[in-house]
């Protein structure tokens, strides 16, 4: 008989939640589960442990927040608006807006963006709102300028279309020049390697087959409570590039786990903290939760090749990457992470505490995420011209730092 | 002691550095060099102290080369740092490392104040001192 995906053969969600409520659930972090398995074996560990907690804290560009400002007197249907000079998406109802992490300030450019606006809101700082409208019979006002804080908003909902990649490519640079990428600063001639993802703490790698994570899974998001609301964009679980879309109330979150950031000459983004509890429902989930940094491999790509088909230079496990050096063509190359292992560990430990002490219950997903999804490229009809590309006036130029791509 | 040598216009064609090495027999190690046909800026490590160091500096200055002693380097603000590691491997002299807790640590003695880490830090936790 074929094994059923998500089969609750070791324990059910109801049994786990009953134990959490009674206070006798066995909850460990992914790091602790790995040690447990090393000592007692997979089968014994799977029988004993109910829940494994995970965590990651990395730059996640596909992040942003829906805000509702409330109505002014007289009211306005803003067609454009800026938060601390960062443009927010206004193709929505009168006073709804979406502030995206990578939108950049029209006055400060690379130094301040949507990610920073979100962090400032969570910090309780005052944010400057400027809006424009063409005016209608029902919304006569044509301009607005005011300040607000997170508390003043009706809703402030973080909705991130793509977070928490299962694992990610590592980056190096084979050219003769230093380059600045979304994978950080890469020294010439394979001078260093940067990598991202939380390795053996990575939420989506600990349920590699997506047997427990689905729509409605309750998670740690930005220091508060969140939910998985679907597959993330570019979800590609068959290659371990699975992703999730998540939502949570910004008002419950903490600036420790939502940090605006700038990648030099690349742009702004948001560091997001995500933690997911993995219920050990069956042996196959246990096996996945027990994967170690040695088991999780990634490709080191040459980001010096500005193409979507960047060539792989070598393969490395997260254990090798974490060791600080990886061999490229026989030469020891320094490695360093871009996402924070310190915070990832902290998130897994916090989530463990929530489940144990604050009765954070596990939710049975309404629907599991697809186990396969084709990752398609975008074909273009014509070649880019040398002179006529991307010189839009809406892209902020930073006088000091020059223009990014 | 690390020194930043600023060559004024016209001094670049002269082998000033070689002359200083020959005169003092101090093995200057070039850590970084930006040389154009007219001006130049070179960072060197002079593995000497006291009178010997003063002699190296005065010989450069005699040739019209401006010498800055690199005393302090950069500072990592622990309140802003998220211990990510983005600054670690790009450091060309491996002056930044992460300890077993992944906390970022700077070895001031190795730092050549190139300031690459200042730009690289995603949360602007590193500042030049």
C-alpha cells in the first residue's frame, strides 16, 4: 500500500494538541531533534517527540504589508501615496495600500525602503503619509499629508507572497571585478562565497515533502503569530526550492524579527523571522525533520554571470558552508551566511517555548501545498536595446552610490 | 602599524616605496593600492615600532608622500547587528569572523580600513571610526 501523504500514523493533530493543553507534549527544536536521533535512533525519537520547531531569519524581498489608514474629512481616494517618501501600491480601494519591502525612498534611495517603513511601524515610530488623488464626487479631496503610527491604523497585515525558501543557492563571483548582488558583496576571482537559508533549522526543509505544512498552518511570523496562506511564488518543492505565502498582524510583531535592510547597490529588503512547528505525524516526516547540515546540499553559482542560467561552480553542504571554507578549484574560499543562524536558533527556541508554555496549538492545514510545481522562465519577444532600458524616472537615483540595476 | 600613503600628483612615477624599503630594510607589505597615472593611495603594513617606524614615516614624508597612521578601524554596533555574517567573507583580510554563537567579531589588528564591510552590512551596523 502506498504511503499516504500527511498520514497521521504516529500521532494525530488532536492528540498533539491534547498533550499541549495538558502540558505533557514533547517539543524540541530541530537542532535538539538531530541530537536526539543521533543518540536514540530515528524510530525511538519519532515515537517520543511530538513536535519539532524550526526557524529562519533572512532577507525576504517578497514581503510587504496591507495597510488601511481610515478615512479623512473630507475623504480621499488616493491614487498614489508615499510612506516616509517610499511609494506604496494604491491600485486598491480609497485608503487601502500595500507597502512592499523593495520599494525605495524617492529622497533617500537605497538607504531607506519599504522594509524600513515596516520596521519603523512595528517600532511604533511615526510615519509620514503623503497622498494624491484626482477627486471624485464621493471622494472630493485631492491631496493629503499627515503622520500616523501603527496604532492609528485599522488594519496592518503583513502578507508576504514568498518567504522561507527550503534552501537557496550559494553565490560566488568568477569575474575580475567586485560585484554587489542580492547575495551580498562578492570578491573577484572566486574570492568568497555567500549563502542563505537556515540549513538544518530551515522550516520547509524539515518537512521536505510538505506533509504537514499547508494553508492554515499556524506559525511564528516576525515575532508574532502568523499563518501559511498558500504556496509561495516560485514554489518548486521537487527541487527543494519550496516556498510559502504567509500573513500575520503587524501589530503583534516585534522589530527584532522584522528588520529593514539594504543590499549595497542592489536595493532594500526586509529580514523576516519565520518559525514553523512540525508535527511528527509519521516516520517520513520524522526522517525529514532529522536531516542535518551534512544532508542538505546546495549549488554554488557564479553570480558574475548576469544570466538566469548562472553556472554552478561546485556543490556544498550546509555543514561545509558553515565551516567557513569551501574548496573552489582546489583553493580554500571563505564562506559566510547572509541569513542569521543566531536569530534562526532563537526563533526555533521561542516557538518551542510558545508551544510548551503558551499553549500555541498546531493547526491541521485546510489544504496541503503542492508537492510539484513547474518553475517556468519568462520568454521575451525582443532583445533589450543597449540605450533604451530601465531609465524610468520613478527609479530613485542615489547620488553617492550610483545607479543599481 | 598600518599606514595609508597618499601620493601627490607627480610622485607616482618615482619608486618612493622601494627607496624606503631599501633605506630602512623594513619589509613593507602592500595591502591595498589604488594607483592612477597621476595620484596614488597605498595601504601598507610596516611590521615595526618606535624609532624604526618613525624613520619609515619620515622618509615617505620627505618624498612628499602624505602618511596617515591607521589607528582605529570600524565599529560594529551590537544593538543594530543581526549576526547575519554578510560582512564576514567579503572582508579581504579576514579581519571579521563569527564565533560559535554566530556573533560577529572584528580583529582590529588585521583591519585595513577598506570600509567594504560598512557598505556590505545590510542593517548599517558598521561605521567607520
